[in-house]
């Protein structure tokens, strides 16, 4: 049982936290029992995006050290049934102090309790990111369609492979059809070629993502615009359902 997914990126700010929050809620809506782990210690933000800043008393560091049980630390979301959130240690540097074996043991424990676990990693390739990615069942690299971000995604996937994570796909976020049509942003085929990864999904640029992230309200619960629909389609694909890529957004995404 369990499907543990590490969500990583080369460059920062590509949309990992927004992805984790919204795909987690979408998976819950599909009946899954979901845990999201904020693994961005020191710079954690999942609690803000999920509107749970005052509810997370213990971190995964407390669970590893035995200062809290997994049940105590993984706090239930106030609105999304079946969603629990396990936050990162707040102090910078603490997460890097845990050896990979302890992270792997934590991941094995959560795998037994949840049907899906999404791990919101820090940008880049820090020691804790590599430990979580190596212990996960698969990785998803979130990138924008900028070539610089895509190159970062490709490098990230290469390093993840070297630590033993060979199942890696890409989500292209903040895609703007107008720019693609004008030839000034990578189209989907070129994005996949640039990153050298299989495509899990595309998420369009949608200002509702920003508005919801700022207010701690969840897009996937409150709106059904293009990004919310894209996150839901990705959740369905993660469950093995076939959902056509181009069904999710109006316009001709692939045409440059
Ligand atoms: N599809 C989207 N459309 C519009 N804005 C988006 C979209 N996805 C993410 N954003 C915005 O981009 C910013 C960065 O997103 P987010 O925090 O999810 O990225 P991140 O990869 O987790 O960043 P970091 O590397 O700092 O952890 C946020 O303001 C968020 O609201
Ligand atoms: Mg983040």
C-alpha cells in the first residue's frame, strides 16, 4: 500500500508547493487518504498555502527523534477530509542532520498509513531532498516552460537517478498558450525534449493559484478554473486513470 511521490525542482519558485497542496486535495476528493509532507525546512510554506499555520505543532523531525508520534504530528486539515499535513523542522539546517536511513524509515512508516504521500521538497539538490527522493516510490519535477527551468529539471532528474530514483516525470507549470502560439515559450513537445522526461501534466498560468495561496484557501476546493482542473487531471493520472492531456485547457497548447 502507499504511493510516495517526491516533488522536486531545479530552480526555485516553479510551483512545487502549489502542486502538492492542490493535487493532495484533488486526490482526497477522489477518495484517497493523503499525507503531504513539507520537506522545505527553514523555508516551509505549505502550512500557509493550506491555511494551517496554527495547527502544526510537531514536525517530521519530532517524529524521527521520537518526540511525537506520526499520528500526533500529521495534523488533519480543517476542511479537506482525509488530508493530513506533516511539516518540516522550522530551524534551518536541522533537516540536513538526519541521515538518509532515518528519512527512509519515516517514509516507510507513512507509506503504511496513507494511500498517497506527496513530499514538497526544497528547490535544488540538498541532502534532505536527495534522501526523500531516494526513499520515495517516484519523483515529479515541477518546471515552468522557460528553457532555464527545463534545463534545471533535466539536471535534477539526472541527480535523482544517480541516488536511485529512476521513476521521474515532469509537470510543466504556468503555461501560457498565447506565448506558446507566438513561439516565445517552449511548447509541450519541446518542453519534454528539453527536460528528457515523460510528461505527467501541464498546469496553465492561473491567477487563482496566487490568490488562493495568499489567502490559505484551497483552489481545488473553491474554484474550478483551468489550474484546478489541471491539478484534478494530474491526480487522476497518478491513480492510473487515463486523462487526455489536451482535455484540460481551452486552446491549442501544443501549437507553437
Ligand atoms: N499555475 C500557476 N499560475 C499562477 N501562479 C502560480 C502557478 N503555480 C504557482 N504559482 C505562483 O508562483 C509562486 C511560487 O509558487 P510555489 O510557492 O508553489 O513554488 P515553489 O516551487 O514551491 O517555490 P519554492 O522553490 O520557493 O519552494 C506562488 O506565488 C504561486 O502562487
Ligand atoms: Mg515551495
